[in-house]
């Protein structure tokens, strides 16, 4: 069973972080995905998960959106 790409079709590179805003991969990770081994893909997905957790919620200017 092949590991599926995390691409969600939102292909836009973040100007500060230099990773895709949709899948959180770098250009290098996107480029090598098709030829990467399953072990390499799992490593990329682990880095993607770390990036997703580290994203600052205020990057998208969400301040003031709550009623508190």
C-alpha cells in the first residue's frame, strides 16, 4: 500500500515559512515525493505534522474573532 500525498490542492507557498499553506511541505519535499521511499515519505509526514502543530494561529489574523 502506497503512502498518499498530503496535498489538498491549496498550492501556495507561505512567504515567511517557505512551505505550502495547504500541505505544509517544502518545495524540496514536494519535488521528491513521487520518487521517495515509504520511509522517506513517513519522515516528511512527521515533519508536516510538526509544522502543523507549530503554526501560530494569529498568522491568519484571527485576533478578535472570539467573544471573550
